DNA sequence: TGACAATTCATACGTTCGTATCACATCATA
DNA sequence: TATGATGTGATACGAACGTATGAATTGTCA
C-alpha cells in the first residue's frame, strides 16, 4: 500500500476533507486556499504542492464526492426486479445517500446555473444517474407499468425528488422543523420521496 | 412618477439588469463590480452611489427577480377551484415563469447550500410559494383528494418539480436536446411537470 | 442666468487572493 | 552515515477585489 516513499497521504487527505466541507458550505469562490490549509492544519503551499492548483483540488473533491453516489445509485438500479421497484430503489438509495451526505447535490447545484461546461466528474455522475433512471423508465413503458410520455421528462420528474431533498434539506429544517439527517426522519423522508417518484411515473390505468 | 429630482433611474436600471444577468450566470463572488459597471456602461463608482454596496445591489436584484415569481404563483393558487387543480395551476405557473425566466431558481439554488441565512427576499418568496402549495395540500387532505402524509413532505414533492425544471433546464438541453425555453417545448414541459406533481400527491384510492 | 444639489467620472487605497520561491526537515536507500 | 528525493515551511509577488475620495459635469429651480 505504500506507493509513496513517505506516508504523504496524510495531509493530502486532510486537504481534501477540509476543502470538501468548505466548498460545500460556501462555494468555490468564497473559499480561499488559506481557509482550506488552515482548517487542514497544513501550510499555505500544500495545495499547490499536492494538487497543483486550487481548481485541481476542487475537481478532486468533486470526483471523491460524486463517484460514490453514482456507484450506489447504479447498484440500486440493478438490485430490484420490476421497473417501478427499480425506480423506487434508486430514489431510496439516492435519498439515503443524500441525507447522510448532501455534498454531491450541493456542489452540483452550484455548477448547474453556470455557463461553463460542467466539471467532468459531475457531468459523468449526472449522466450515470439519469441513465439508470431512464433505463428503468423505458423498461417500464415497454411492460406497461410506467405511463406514456417523454422518457427524459419522466426521468426528470423522478430525479427531481431525491435531488431536491438533498438541496432543500435546509428548508425542511427551517420551515418545518424536520431534519432529514436525523435517522428517525431519514427513513420517513426516503420512503416518502420514493413513493412520490413512483406515483409520478406509474401508469394510472394499471395501478 | 419622478420621485428623483433627476431622471436618475436610467443607470440604476442598467446596473440592475447587468447585475442580474451576471449574478445568475456566475454567482455573486465570481462577478466583480467592474464586470457589472462595464456591462452597464457605467462608471466604477456607480454601484456605490446608487446602491451603497455590491451586496445591497445583490439584494435588490434578488427582490426584483423573486417577487414577481411569488406573485404569479400566489395568483395561480387562487385561480382554480379544487385542491388538485390548484396544485396543477401553481406548478404550471411556476414552470412557465421559470422556463421564460430561470433567474429566480438559479439565484436561489446558489444560496440554499450556504450556511448563512437566506437573503430576506429569497426567504420570503420561498415561504410564500411553499405556503401556497401547502395550503392546497392541506385542503386536499381534508376533502380526500390528496393522499395522507406529512403535508410538508408532500409540498416538497410538488415544489421539486418546477424548481428542478428551472435549474436543470441546462441538463435537458445538453443530455436530451430539449430546450424548455423554446415555446414549442415549454407547454409540453409545463404540462408534464404539472401532471407529475398531481400524480405524486393525488389520493390513489380516489383517482 | 446663477446657484445648488444630484450625478458621473478618474483615480487611489488597503485588503485579499492564488501562486511562486526557496530554505529547511524528513526519510528510504546505499 | 552520507545522499538525494520528497515533503513541509515562511515569505514574497503581482493581480484583482470592493470601496473611498474629490473633482468635473449635468440638470433644475430661484
């Protein structure tokens, strides 16, 4: 395991952690390399040394956050049998991931309105997640369990649920006094989002 | 109409417009007062003079963008009769507003992950919009047209639809080649989101 | 028209930013 | 233990930032 001559992974990891927390909370521009290195207990030059630049560190953070989410969603998409159950499983996995770790949607959501192209790790995750959902939608339309309509729009209707939960968790907390990170509530929120997603795309003439 | 001794509203308006466009596209931090004043054809000091500070200008922009959306949604919430129709009308109004003018969700979505309190204009609009939806939900639960469940979570399921359309318009365009700003598609997207929202909260035992 | 307030302008100030520089410490290997 | 690569540290640099300042201009009333 010791590829590096020294055990250099230490500060590198701490930089990644500190950067993730700060980027999530304040965004890229509002977070200075001094903020990050101070919080990581590292020297000012550490980011340049380990990552080359602030932006490269940012992309590393994105990758470290987005990849696990996409993996988990992809796994959920393969677990269940029927298309509707698959959709529900995907949404549940998404919500559970996102309520324990809202980093990915927070970061993604800051990038979406930008004009610039999405950073590659985010774009890839987005594609994988929406692809998993759309596959289930198309399969469901074939066997009649999902109602007719543009698969892309139906996918959006499904994806919006868990995504919004991740981003609007703060609203739930402030307006409704309901913290989706609390394990007691998490199951309820996940169940609810999954049900809503299922109902939104299920074929009414069958259900 | 001329409250101001001079017709000073000219540059002031241009500053608001330029700032809105840039804040939407790049966010607050990535937009400098020099960007704004240059684009508005104004002097560097114009923002300080007319608004006092960059942040005050930002809040003015937020108010000018968020207020019309909340007004439109509130009006839509009063137009229809039954709770489900009201929900559908709200979502339609929301989507139509947001596809022609995605500024409000773009700005809001950048603020949501922040730790700091929401800027007042955004918080107020958020409250008004979610309140309008929740009113309809509660009414629908009373008359049985909306299924049982936490009204807050059902509200979230509804609000996520139009909101996500506003934010993910870019994704629709890039992944699916479907531009929701195109009037031809707008109606389809609005209809679709409204249907999805209705299906997500409708009482299945009745429908 | 003359005077005064409102506005626009050019420019300066102090701060913070990301990165570069180069000296120093640490450790594996010979 | 000498050596050389790897990592860490203190500090410097130039650029960009938001705002302040005071002069020049503009427009409106007496």
